[in-house]
C-alpha cells in the first residue's frame, strides 16, 4: 500500500487540523485563561477524543468497523468545516500571532532539518514491530486485538489506535509524519511553558538546549512515538500552569 508524500502530508495535516478544531470547539470558552496554550492543549484534547472514539470502534468486527472508521473521518471533516466557518476570524488571528513570534522561524528550521528522517524507512525495533506493524495487523483483522507474537499489543497507546484510523490509507508514511508533527508540537509546547515565566530569548535558548539533549534528540530524530507522550505531558503542565496563574490573579 503506497502513497505519495504530498497525499501523506495532506492526510497528516487534516488529522492535526481536525484534532485542533475538535479540541478548540470544546475549549473556546477557556481561551482567556489558556492564552496561547490553547493551541497545543486543544490539539491534545482533540487527539485524545479521536483515539477514544477509534478505540470504541475497534470492538466491532471488520466490515462494520471499517464503515465506522470512514464515518468518523467524515465526522471529523464536518467538525473541521463547521469550526473553521464559525471561528475563522479567531483562526486567522492565531496564525498572525504565531507568525510574529521569532520562535516560529526557529521551529520551521527544525522542521526542515528533521523532515527527511520522517520520510525514511523505520530502523528501530519499536517502529518495525510495534508502532507500525500493530496497526497493520489490526487493519488486516478488522478490529483491535491482542496477539501472542506481539506482547505489547495488550496495552497499545492512543497513538497506535490513531494510526489504525488511517491504516486503510497508509500504514507507513502517515504515521511517521504524524509523529514528526507531534515532535514539533512538543518543542512548541515546551517554549510556551517557558515563555509564561521567562523572556522570549531565554525561552528560545532553553528550548534549543532541550531539543538537542541526547534523549530528546534521539527520540525525535528516530521518530519514536514516545515524543507524543512528551507532548501530552507538556500540555498537562500548560493546563495546570494556566489555571494556577488565573487563580493567583
């Protein structure tokens, strides 16, 4: 099952936009409290909800589960269109605000440096046997299952479940691009967390150090799914810090 890079990028971008739209639709009333943290937190919430819905679909057998997966994609498209129509002015303001930040250009540079790695075949055991093979097996069987020859299939993370959502489109390129996107979002979330208490130059410098520490650089460069867990953890910190700051004010 092959797919062009442009189609894989388009599907990956749709996933992020749909996740963000779903989360933003729910968190819109908390935008004043969250501030810029609403960007990653909305996406994290949307991703969580999508993975839970996909997990529910996984209990059904093949023909019905594939129908429900396609239906879920259509619902996500509908949510994205409705949210974009309703809040398009806010989205444009968000884009203008992000473009004005020096960190935006720094993040683009990091994205260009790391994009090539996400387009290469996986070399790690985790990616070859677990993160990519497991959704493929689910696609072949038509439902979420545990396998004796894949011991880690008994406790899959939300990311593998999301990969199953796109398995009938692509089982290799889209998952790696999604993880690559989450790594950039993790760096952005780390910068936002620092910038709530430090100046922009200091926040950018410390984010640069964070990106190029041995562990972070290894996980992000190898497109390990663990970087998604880092992103969710940082979103939790942003959420706690935002409401804690609001309480103090």
